[in-house]
C-alpha cells in the first residue's frame, strides 16, 4: 500500500474514532449537491397547505413578505435562492417546520 493511501486511511479512522467519542467537529462532512426544482404556483400552494400554513405564515417561515408568497402562488414570479431551497426542505420533511419554529 502506498504511504499516501495509508495516511488517508489512518486519518479517516482517527476521524471516525473522534466522531464516535462525541467530537463531531473532528470528522469531515461531505456535502452532496442536489438539484432543487423550480416550483410551479400550484406546487407552492400545495406545500403551504400540506404544512397547514397561511400565505402570511409561509412568508414568515421562509423570510419573505406575504405579497411575495402571493406572487409565487399567482405565477407572477418564482422563489429563488435560499427561499427555493427552504421550500424544498419543507416539502420533503415537515419536521423542518417544527425545527424552524423552535429556533
């Protein structure tokens, strides 16, 4: 085995042990990039209703104005950036909403 491979394996094992012992900062995190969908107006309304939120409530959770949510649902514009990512997370896991409300 090449020394560089051994060193990588050794480092990985040390990180795994540190993580097991509770040192969460010692381990590397792997970030997986996923494609976030473009949301259609009816999909935005569907996510909102699934979460039992008003337009004002969704606006507060996502960090935009109620008029912005209204415009999304009317098809005048679409969410982008962080709002789109947050909408995606909310649509995939309803507990995200609970975590946001606790913060």
